[in-house]
């Protein structure tokens, strides 16, 4: 178990204490909610990137095959050096 020390303005600390927000259980729940919110933010960012990538033109199967062939050739050349 980790111990964390935080500095808060007196008024906020007193209000948080009265509201029961400074108990270990309450702080744990607040942190869990914050972590969940951060994860969701990252998910939505990734979804935005995917949506933006979907605006790119599709590659034909022939183009995909050519890209794979080029990549394999690069890997073989790199392995020889």
C-alpha cells in the first residue's frame, strides 16, 4: 500500500474532510474514476484517429500485395547486413 501526501488550500481540505472525501476509500474511488475517465479520453482520441484514417483512400488487393512484397524484401535486405 502506498502513502501519498498532498497539499491543499485549507478551505478545500476542510470542505473535503466534512464531505468525507479524504478517507482512504473515498480517495481510492475518486482516483479510480479519474483513471477510468483518462482511459475513456484515450479511447475517444483513438477513435477520432481511426475515423480520420478512414478518410484515406482504400488500397486495392494488388496494392496491398505489392506493399507486402516490398516490406518482405526490405526485411530480407536488412537481415543480410
